[in-house]
C-alpha cells in the first residue's frame, strides 16, 4: 500500500537475507496469505490459482495506463544510462506473460513477486510525485486488491529449500525497502517467531535482520 502507514515504519538494517516475498527456508504460509488461503485438499488447486493470475495479468496488459509497463525499458534508446545501476532486476508485463506461457511460475506468489517488481522498479527509478511514479503507485494498489482475492491452496505453496545465493541477497537489499509497513511488520513477525537469533531489536524503531542465522530446513 502506498498510503501513510498507521504506525511509524521501523528502520531495518539487513545484514544478510533472502528476497522478500519468498522466504524459501520457511515452509509455512506467511500471515499475509491467511485472508485468501484455503484448507489443504481444497478443490482450488495451483493451476486454477495461476489461471486467476493470468486473468489479472491480461487485465493489466489491456489497462489504459499500462503503456510504460508493457515491454522492457529501452534505457539505451532513451539515454537512461543509470537505469541498470539503479534497477538490478528489471521486469515488465510482457516478460511476466512469457514466463507464464512457459510455465515458469510454480505458484501465485512467484507471479506476485514479478508483478510487484514491475511497479516497484518504476517507483524506485522515478521521482516521488512524478506521473510515472503515481501511475505505478495506482496500478500497484489495484493489483494488490485483485491478487488478495485469489484462493491459494497451502499444499501448492511448498518451496524448495536452498541456501541463498549472492543474487538473492542483492535482491533483498533492493526490495526490503520497497515493501509497505504492514508487510514489513509481518515479515519481521515470521522471522521472529521461528528464529531467536535472526532478528536483533536494537530499539523499537531499529531492527536488524540476519539471514545467516535462519535454519533453511
């Protein structure tokens, strides 16, 4: 959400961590999914949930304001030579569609991650209050409203346990500061409930996250 948070956003210092969302070492669903999850064994399966994701993707590809997000940013053509330095993980709607067509998304959260990159990248590169920033902000809000209505079967959300790569850690360093205060609070709660050592609460407004302390099992 891109509205002033109800409570002050704590300062987070990332020592070493995985990209959010994902938390590949954690096997249970984050609280953020509780409102739109269904019990294991439900008739709502991964393929159906991804079909709903495709409907949302089609909606945005046809949206009147989607022009700047339909294709990869042509930063060389436009002389935006700092773009690859600022945006480490580019994403656009055509790339999301191509990944969907190839069956690269194992679950809706992987799709959500890429869709959020589309909006977050734009808001990172463009000045707060600019037309591009405000357009991305509005589309991100619409996306979040639509995505939270998808019914997701927890049985489909098992993720492969693996050690974080250097790319994972770089992605986290960029994305942790882009998530909203509510999601940040939920992330901290998940980590704090599963590992005493990975969260260091310096004071109520200053938190340190250390991924190396998290057991990936």
